C-alpha cells in the first residue's frame, strides 16, 4: 500500500509513519523545502531509505498543498490512504494562524486528496471539535457542539465540518484526546496540555516534603491519552474494512478530573498530594458578575498573571480547568475489539511521562543559569571590593566577563585589586570613593554613568559593623550615626543615583548585603542591625514601586563570614563561619536568580520564631548575649590576650551556626 501524510514529521506523524512502514508500504510525506533535512534525520530513526519514505515538497497553506504537477501526475491513483495530521495543536496560538493552518489547510488537503484520487481520506481532528459541550459527546455527534468561542475550539470544529461537507473521496475522522508522550518511553516534543502544570508540581516538591498534604482544585475532566495508543488505534481503524464515513474517539472513556491528574503526576514527581481539592461549584452561589468583577480587579489580574508567567502556564489554559465534556468511544471500542490495542492507565505510565519531561522538556533546562550568561558584557558595580566578601564577589564577576566597576576608600589597595583582576583577564574599572560621604557617592555615580552609560547590577557591599552592648554605648551615639551613614545612607545614595538609568533601560538589579542579625534581632549589634533593617525596608518599598519596570532587589541576610570586619572580635576565631568565597556564591546566586531574599534556614526560623513567639525568641537571644562577653576593645581594654572559649560556648555557636553573638 501507498500512504500520503501531511504532518508526517510532527509528533503523532513520526510514530504513525513507523507503523505504516511496518505494513510494507511506501510513505509519501509532505514537507516544505526548508524541512527536507528534518525528514532525512527521521529516515534514520525509522531505518528507511528515500525509496520507502519519499518527500513531496509543498505547503499546507498553498492551494492543493502546492504539490508540483510532475509529482501529482506520478502519484495520481496510487495513494491508498491519505492521512491529514498537519494542524495547529496549540491553544495559545493566535487566531489567524489557527484559521490558516486548521481550516484552510484542511481545504487544501481535501483538494490534494481529490487530485490524487486517494482511496480514503483520514482526518485527524480533536475532541476540541465538541467545544465546551456539557455532558457526554458521542462519536456520531457534531452539530451539537457548544461554546466554540475560543479560536482553537472553533477552528478544530470548522476543519472537521469542511471534511464532512466537502470531501470528494471516502473519509474517516479521528478525535484524539489530549495527546501526551509515549507510555513506554515518555517521548514528547513540547510542553502542552497537562505538562503546563508540571512546573507547579516541581516547585511544590522543592518547597515541601512529600508527606505534607496540600490544597488544590478539583476541576473538570482532562481526557489524556498517550501517543502510542492514538497511533496504534488509528493505524488499526484505518485498515479496517467498512468503516468509511464514521468518526472515532481516541479517548479515555473514564477520564480523570483535574485534581486527580495533578495528584497522579505529583506521585510521579515525588511531590505532596493535594489532599483537599476545592470544587469551583462550591462558589456557584456567588453571582457570575461578582466573580468576574473580582477577577478583573487590577491587583488580582497582576498577581494571577505573575503566577502563571512564573509557572509557564498560558492564561488561555485556565479557561479549560472546568472542562465539562465526557466522551463516549463505543465505535472505537467496537473496531479495536480483539486487536489487543488497549488504553493504558495513566497511573501506570505517569512516572515515565514525568521522567522524560524533567530530563528533556523542563523549561529551566534551556535557561542559562550561569553567572557568565547573566553578567557577561554587563556593567556590575561592587562597593567595598578590596577585601572580604566584596573582593570575592569582584573576582567571580571579573571571571564571568562582567564590565566590573569596583569602589573603595583606599586608592592603593583599589589599584592593587584592579591590577590583580586585570592580570586574570578581567575588564575592571576602579574608582576611589568613601561611601559614607554623600558628595563622594554622587561623584562616584556621575563618573560611572559618564564612563559606562548605565549600571545593570549594583552590589551594595560596603559596610561597617559595631559589636558593643548598649550598656557600653550610652556615651557613643556617634557609633549609631556613622554606621547609619555608610550602611544605609551610602547605599541609598547609590541606588537613587543609578536607578534613573535602570528605569530608562527597563532593567536593573540591586543586591543588598544585609545581615542575619536583621532576622534574629542580634544583641550587641543594635547599631548595625538597625542600619541594615532600614536598608531592607527601603528596598521593599522601592521594589513595590518598580515591580513593573523590571528593576529588582535582592536582600541577602548574610550569616557570619570570616572577613577583616570581624577580626577584632577574637572569640569569632573559635566559632563556625562562612568563607568569603561561600558568601560570594550567595551573591552570585542572587544575581543569577534574582530572588527577593536569600537567607539561611536558621535565619528564616529565627524570623518566624520572633513573629509567632517573640518572647521565646527574646529568651534565646538573651541566653546567647549572656553566654558571650563583649570584646576587650568594646569594653575599652587594650588587652591583646585571646579570650578563652568554653565547650559550652562552642556547642552553642555550632547549633546557632552563622548567628552573630
């Protein structure tokens, strides 16, 4: 037998061609000239040469598929089965594209089948042809379709209507459900249908252990079928005698509800199950106009859009969550009886589908999450870049190919660092600045903008820390003033200076090196924590104003890091600390992923404890305060003797790793 296929190089088509070749026939595949190479690669997959799988150049949008006269004459009367698979299977595609591909493409395919005098025209339609019919849609139903407002539903219905009314040769119609990957290999070519929710399941898995129950939705029924079942059924029915003029549902007659599908794939992805599923019909007592008004509130629309965008779910998909149609498949079951072709249970192959998606289709696999991919060729400013965290960050950014701008107070040290980074191939620009001096900050901003035009990333790292009990600070108000001057006012001056250029280019990122002390309310660090808390609060307010301008803020509540800043406190030599390189990696992650906050789990726990049980948090911090003394310098002593550290202090610091005492 000889076969002609449109869409033969598509997802369903490539599996169908393999089945048809097994029958010993010759397969002719319509391809555009620019897609001939794709067919060559598929021949290798099928193990077929150019004599078994022949290319017919043409185009779905051209009259008669644009088949050349010479090829038309060669094939006329020699095609036993004409399979029309080419179409747009994408609910997010624009209306004009779907009109051309689904309706006009079908008309052109019918013309080609007539010109070729094909034995039978096999039209691959979709359950979408039923629209949003309420109830059970049978295979002999068509005109009964309802609510065809969506372009995908409308064009699939109209294309099937064209076949029913205009086909000049015998025809058969197939309506597959939502076609997903192969039930044995998981192979799939794109994210569509239920795959849109896989990223949400993955994020929940990362956030919660599998045993934590969650709340989800119930929804309508998703009629999911694997591609191998669709192809096996279609191949068998196409070659069955006496079935012309009929329509066949290649569906799951006992389709799962949305909530059930999500739980099945949650199990496959080792994510928590949705133990409680909310049915939207619970809110049926609310008048529709009120529900619609709530949906259209600007904050609700913005929030919904942001969540869907983060999860990669097209907004149009949400309108199908309460899909109302069930599908009868009696004709299909009748023809397949005794063939051995059965629909596998979703529960039995969901893990295969998930595994293939996570290894091959997860959108995050195709994002450049490297520091180099994020900052190469971009202007990155690091303050306090000549030692400690700032120097480690500068080294990473220089290595990643950033246009690195570094600033610090001491000219000599600044020049040494710049020379060292340039020797390693870095593109480094060093500008002297005392970031506690507002006029110096303004000069720094002007120089950077004059020389580089804009700033893409600002790392506010320059800072001052003072470890001194309040009882020893009553006569040292200047400690609070100078700490605030550098940690808060200096950082704000830079943000306000660089922000106009960021807003103009609609891109910018500010990374503020804050402190775990902001989360723990660390004793002895009231001046330092207050200045960092002020910077945190400013950043939250600014982020709310510029959220829609793509200018973002990340606060890093940095735990204790072994830097020159903590060197005067000798007791820190005996407690666990991060290295500057570990701290710099936190900054790199902030630049790449742009989270709102980066903090240790202990820091977040402390923040939650202070919110839920503030007295308990206060007692824990007071215990640490009493356990660790002020440094000799803070107490006004000039003793250089290293303080003795008890095993109790070491154990306490180990449990409270990274917290300042």
